[in-house]
C-alpha cells in the first residue's frame, strides 16, 4: 500500500479569523492528530474553530 500524505487540520481564530495549521501530535502507527495552537499569532487569543466547522460557527 502506498503512503498517503497526511493533511494538517487548520484552525480559525474566533477573534481575528487568522488561519493556523494544527500542531501535529504523534500517535501510534505513525499517524498524527492535530491540535490548535495555544494562542493566536495575530491577536494572542486562545479560542479556535476547525476550518471545516467555520461555515457553521456562529458567535
């Protein structure tokens, strides 16, 4: 079976809407999960929504 490259999960800052790549967390079997950053690089807030859920998010 050929290796399929993993696609990072992206997160949107709820405050300023800057998009961040998730931080990879190594799992068993060589797979990864992704977590949002601790804080936004643009505004220092710490509330993020997955990019795939952003269209459904209401503040």
